[in-house]
C-alpha cells in the first residue's frame, strides 16, 4: 500500500464520515483500476477494524443504462455491510447523494472462489435468490465518477433492502425475470434479467473471478448484489421506492 493509496483512502473515509463530498480522484491522478481497488481495500480494512461486519459483495454498473449514466464501460465491484441493511425505513441522513436501484440478490450456500467460476457453479452454490433494492451513494462531488472513482469508493455502495420471497435459482429463469420500478407510487422504468450483462448469474460469476485477482472469495452465507435491472433514481426524504419482480414479488423502502 503506497502513501498515495493511503492518502486517497483517508480522503474518501473522511468524506463518508463528514458527509462532505470530494473532487474525483481521477481528476488529476493517473490511477489504475488496481490502484483503486487497493484504495477500496484500505477502507474496508478500516471499517472492519471499527467493528463493521461484511455481509456480502456487490457488482455494479452492469446495465447499459447505468454505464451510460456514469460514462463508464465496464462493471465495478465492492463490499456490502450488515449495518446498512434496512428492512423498510431508511435514514436519509446517513447518505450524501443516494440513488436507488432494483436488482436480484444471491445468497450463497457454498463459497465461490475464482478464477474459472461458471454460471452453472453459481447456480449450484446459491441457496436462494431474492428481490433487492440497493442504495448507491457517492463520496465524489455530483456523481462525477469514472471507473477508478467508483471502485475506490467501494463501488459507490450505500445500503440495501431485501424482499421476502426466496426461491431456489433452479425454479426461476433469471434471464427472463421482469422488473417494474416505482417511485412514490408511479412507475418510472423497467428492466429484465437479461439487461444485466445478459444474465444476473453471469454477473456473480464475473464478480467471483474478478475478486479472485485480489485473493477475495465470495463466502457461504454472503449476500451478493448482482446488478441493477434499470437506471437508479435519486432519493430524498419522504420518497418511497418499490421494485416489483415477476416470480420474486416486490421489495420496498421509504426514506425517513
């Protein structure tokens, strides 16, 4: 870990603590994605040392809509934490500039350790899939991110909610899943499983293989957020979001 990595990690950490956004790390630094991941891991280690518990991993920027929104050309990846799992009510004050997106979460019954993880292995080692909302948030001013910014910033993770219907992946065609996304009771957009790099299970395999480059497995019992079906929507106090899925039912949260 270089001094530069530590300094940039500290800037992101302080931004999250103070709710004061910082300028893009990519603005005047020749950072690579590997550099960005080292910065992310520096803060993950810091959070864990403070008592936060990792509950899983996430892949983001998997849909063309999300990649276009942020001007990036490949997915990002990060860690999720148990203390920002919300059953329904979400404390808006915990976040800086949150957005909400609908997706499918995988809960693993066995470890997934790359490289060479396949879609078939993902399905075999998944205990169940469940509807999910992910709250993405950025410590970078005005969401002016490039890939290295979001990777360094823990893939812009904020929090998450899970639905109540749990299905074995063998009983649901993930590629054909349909989602309608509502904000304050109004349908805003929609998407399908095939919009997520062709298959949400493929995204999980990609994630397992990518994280193996850094010696990080996807572990038994972890929640894996597999990527948005459609573009994320900005969230303010009082907003209610609901993602309604074919087969998986709905998942809803309200910002308080």
